[in-house]
């Protein structure tokens, strides 16, 4: 059986963001935690901005409107950090005054 297919069906149910990690509870009972450093926009966001998230695609992803960040559950399961380029991140940080 193709494990990637099974894992791609997992959906996020709840999300927590601490000072050091992103924690996502899935509908299949698993909990994933990854270093916040994997997602620089979350890392540089305020606690209020990190708490303002919503599920997208029926839980296939998570969106943070204040940070313009989208993370797919399948990427978390595959261990794929943010793919944002340094130039884009620097431009975003400049816009925020950081």
C-alpha cells in the first residue's frame, strides 16, 4: 500500500503554535510537531498573529491571514519546511519593519 497516499488523506483538526514549535493534531489521531524555525513567517510573527489561523481545503492546509502563510499537512508529514526564498522573506520582513 502506498503510504504517501494514506498520509495525504490526513487532515488537520487543531493547531497550536508555541515559541518554538508548530503542533498540529490530525483527524487520524496523530499529532505532528515541527520546529517553528521551519516557517520563518510564523517564527517572526507575534503570538496574536500566530493564533489567528484557519483550516483550508477541509483541513488539508492551514492559513495564517496576518502572516500571509499557508502550510499543507502533507508537507508537514513529509518533513518539508517552508520553500520561501530568502529574497521574498527579506521583502516581507522589510514590509513589516523588521
